[in-house]
C-alpha cells in the first residue's frame, strides 16, 4: 500500500469539493432562518413585539395591552374595516 492510499482523505461535500460541508451547512441554516422570518412575517408573529416597542417609544406613559388584548383589538379592527380583501 502506498503512502497516498493510507493518508486520510479530506472531507467532501455532495459536490465533491474538499471542505465545503461547512459552507453547505451555513447556507442551509441561512435558508431555514429566511423561511422562518418569512412565515413569521406572513402570519404576523412579530406584530405584537413591534407594537409594544412603538408604544413604549412614542407613548411611554400609555398602558401596554396584553398580547391577547392586542390581537382581539386588531381582529376587531380588521372585521370593522376590511380594506382590500376578496371576502
């Protein structure tokens, strides 16, 4: 057996290039974070946190509603003023 045959091989990714498995993992993590951000934005998950930050900045003396109160008011506002939607 030659020395080259006994030497450990460099880690390869699916593309076969040495050392790219970390890059592929980082790209996968970035893609997963982007999908999470998009779904949260689409569903309005960050709306309460943004509202609380705005309320504390613009109206520091105002009482901060609970998250349940925030969503009840928001849904009531959407029902009362539907704006641009099909139904």
